[in-house]
C-alpha cells in the first residue's frame, strides 16, 4: 500500500480568484466549499489552498500577520471548519499553505521584536547593525527587485527580507521560533487539515556570517545564493525536527516549495528515510523560457529541453523519493499560453501537455483553470500589471534604461497576473466568478465567453475539462501509472516528442507519448510494444486515437498498453 498522497490528484486553489460568493470581488472560503462537488466529480482527492490567514495582503496573503486567524476577506474561522468538514465528506483532503520563511511586518512577533530587542521576541528575526558608513550588512537582493535589508530607526538595525520589506525573514536559528512554527502547524492539524504546502521552505537556513555574494557573476546561470540562503546548511535538519514535532506526522503530507533546488538537495528533502518532506515543487521546467537575463528576458523554448528536464528530475527523484508534477501555478503564466498554443491548438496543446506531465511518476497538482485551458490575460498597458513582483520588475527594467514598450512586452507574457485572473465558470457576467453587479478584484479574461466550465461540462464533444476528468480516472485505475517506475523512451535529439514507459516489476507497462509541437512527426507504435505487435491504444486527445497507427498529429498524445 502506498501512502494516500501518492495515489491522489491535488488541485491547487488560488482563493482570491476561485469563487466570490458575497460580491466583494474576492474569492472566498464559502466559494471553495460550494465547488467541492465539482472537484470531487473531476476526480480530485486533495486541494491545496493559497494562504487565507490574516494578512495585510501586500503579497496577496504571503505576508501573514496571524497564522491562526482567517483573513476577513476570505471568511471566518467557522467557514474554514465548514470547508474542512465538507471536503472530507466529499472524499477530499485539505492542504494549507504555510508561509514560514517570513511573516508580515504587522505580525505581533515582528512589532515586538522591533521595539524590544532584549524581550521575548528580540531574536525572532534576522537583525544586524549597519556597516561603518551606514550601509547594509551584505549585498543580498530580495527576489522582488529591491535590496534585502531594510533599516529600522526604532531598533537602529537592519532586518533581512528575501521578499518585500513587509515580509521580514524569521530567524530559524532561534529555537523558540521553530517551536512556535511547529505549534502553529499543529494548531491546524488539530483542526483537521491533512497537510501543508510550505512556502520557499529551502530558504529557512542562512549561511552563518551571512556572507555577501560574489560580484560580477551571472546570477541566472551560476546561482551564487545556493548554500547561502537557498538550500542553506541546516534546511534538512530543521525540516526533520519540524516533522518530528507534528501531530499525525505519518498521516499527513508535506509539500515543500523549493525554488532553485538541485537534484541532490531535492532528493535529500524527499528521501522517505529522512522523514522530512514528502514532495518538493520543482522549478527547472518552469524556467525553459528564461533567457540570459532570467525570467524577465524571455526566449523561445524547445520541446527537447522539456524532455531533458523531465528525464533529469524523474531520475533524481526515484525511490525512496517521490516527485510532484505541476505545469503552472499562481506565480507562473498560464501553461497553454506559455508552452502550448492558445490559438489554433488550444485544446490539443493543453491536453498534450497535461498528459505528458501528469502520467509521469509522481503526484499531479492541477492549477485552477488549467482543467479548462485558461490562457494568459491579454494585457494592454502597464496599468494591467497589478502584482507586486511584476510591477517592481517593470519599474526595474525601465530604470535600467529599457524602453517602456519593450519592458512591458517582457513582463506581460510572464507576469504572475496572468494566472491570477478570476476562474471562468460560465459565459455570463463576471464569468460566474462574482455575482452580477460586483466588480472582480482583477478583470476576467474576455475569452470566458468561449472558455468556461459550464460550456466544457455540457455536451459530449471534446473538451479539455472532460479530457482531464478521463485522464485522472485513467491514472487512478492503472497500477503502472500509479506506482510503476519511469523509463524515458529514446527519440531523435531534435524531436518534439516526449515518450516514456511506466512499468511494474511484474512486467506490465504503459507507454505515454506526446507531440509537443504543431508539426506532425513520425511515430511507430509497434517499435515500443514488448512483443513487437501493434500495441493497444488506451487513450488519446484525438477522437480516433484507438485506430491511430500513423504519425503523431499536431499536439497529439496517446497512451498505449505496454
Ligand atoms: O514564491 C517563491 C518564489 O521564489 C517566487 O519568487 C516565485 O518563484 C516568483 O514569483 C517567480 O519569479 C512563493 C509564493 O508562491 C509566492 O506567491 C510568494 O510571493 C513568495 O513565495 C513569497 O512568499
Ligand atoms: Ca468574496
């Protein structure tokens, strides 16, 4: 028997944009509760919700001022209890998002730490004196285009923040901090939740002495922060201690968000014998389109690179590790616009990408809206950039002397705003996200008239939604796909095809093949059947896939009996 989280499909909810029931334009907990039957019918076994705790919302809830309270924007603690109970009644487990690398600067721990260095909370954050000329203690930059240190006149010291100044980093070196955080997790476990996604969890340990990063290096290719504040020296130790303190530690699931993680560190965090995390969220496959200047310098990507990344990470996270599988989230653009084709082949490319990804060894995490192939928002001007990361990046590019139009173009395709637009439930007003007359916090994508849940659920032709339901059912009913090993099937170097075999020790196997391009390309099914015969095609995204013995058509994917 495998643990439950290996045999489930997780659905990632961005609460602010899922369903607004009270008409304030912001998605809420009752909205999530209302849609649980929809998720159950899709085959979802667990939801992960972005942070809904009390927060000034500087970074949409990733700046938490009270971990034990629900932000009134989203509802009440009673709404959360109702959500958990209803989810369980529908066979759906609930994962919350723990943001434990930092708090909000309005958290009582921080205000106490700032005003009373000698008091109980004095060491809860990373405080340092200024240099002799008043300069910050080192040259670290935050991930959001600012310096990583902010001066506090009140305490006469700088504090560290790897994200916005309103998100001061907690000092995990200080044991009471670690205790307070595991107590917080237990508070929610005792309320019935089944696990957590842990935000930027490989940033919790900073190298002692907080050394400056070497100057003049290409930060995109050289990652000078590795071992300094990413994958620092004590991450594994902290995670092991954290897990050992949890109630029901063996029943729940811990998914770590780990930017810039390496195969080695990912393996150590997820090695079952280490009893730290169960899965980590990987990043190489969402960086294929990063150019020499990084995320804000996009370049075309090659299917070959996707194939290499898949092979590398499936190899790195073999037993006793287990991968997570995701294609997009609230920090990334929409996958169909980014790696697929949101024009002519929108259905085909969305389904091919999901098939190639979600049938690998690991647990699929589907981001809300991907099940109907939601696309990037058609931004027109810099005014459409609302997110703090994208907005800062835009200003930064312009300050570097890049022309405003060019800066906007670079940001628009990759901005986090793209994936944060309201969920498209219907073709009606506000896409059914907010009640009629309300104004959603971010405009709905105008393509909701065609691309929405109601349209894709109705009728019996092809739809991305119906395909995803069948894809999940296929995975859940096929032992090779659930627990088999992964072996890449070799293809020509420049082929756009991703192909692999999932096999059990008993010899049974299932073959997955996907053409990640609009070009037809050669494929000989018989060559991959164990007995050389024409293998049985079980599944595919073209209606006649069962009779298909010919080449792969644009964005075609198929699943064969081994
Ligand atoms: O994101 C972590 C992270 O590294 C982000 O910088 C993300 O990769 C980036 O947007 C891509 O350029 C997590 C959360 O998912 C994100 O929403 C938060 O803003 C961030 O942590 C801070 O808590
Ligand atoms: Ca609301």
